[in-house]
C-alpha cells in the first residue's frame, strides 16, 4: 500500500458527514486538485486535536519568544467550510503518530491504515509497504487551525448528558448514573 504524502497542503482538516449520532469522521488533505480522505473515529479526532495542542504548547514553552508557534490560530487560517466533495474514503485509520520537525519547523502527522493485529506503537517514518499511510507536514499555525476546527467538529454532535457525559439521543438515554433509568 502506498504512503500518501502532503508537504504543506492547501488544506488539512477534520470533518464529519451525516447527522449527529450517525456522523462519519474524516481527515482530509488537499493540494491543488488532489484530495485524500481517510475515515476515523470521533475519539481519534478529539485525541489528535488535543495532542496537537499539547505538542504546540510544549514547543512554544521550550522555544520561548523565538518559538515558531503561534499562541492562537491566525484568523486567516480559520476554516469552517465543509469537506471537499465527494468524500471518497482511502482507508480507515488505525494508529496515528505525531512529531515536531525542528529543522523544518513543521508538525508531521501520520495516519496509518487499521490492521487486524494492531499492537505495536507506530513511529513517524516507519514505512511498512503492506499498510497505507497518510503523511502530512504542516506549519505550526496550520496545526493550531486544524486542532481548533477538529474540536468544533466534535462538539457539534449530540449534547452530552450532564450526569454521565455520554451523548444524549432525542429520546434521552439510559444513564448509568441513574441506575439505568431513562434520563
């Protein structure tokens, strides 16, 4: 399987297709007319966004005033547009890896195809020809914008139960904190 690589793409976003409660989540990279979409779970989007923010904050803390990392998302990079259509899934993401490239001052994100026996932790640059990989290199400012949008996309779903935090359906849900009573 190929390594699908994007160096400073025109666009790299997380997005969802469908109605809350039935949404499918994607990472999507675009350079010119070339578009790649990979499917992943909602929790993976959340974890990626949170880890990106942690990585950027750490690089900023270590670099002090000279750090190439903005404290907030630059307004010109805000992206609330829907995913590019048609969304054609290349593969479903299993494991992800995240790294900071100090020489290029870029964030490297790798999303690897899900496999049957995922037990080993992935390493950035560890290429297995049997596994498809989406590798994206973006600036720190693009990473801030990605993380902000990803968290908004996740939050746009069903509201959480105030007691247990599980998503509420339109008819309520069976809340474990209410001993299984419909809440």
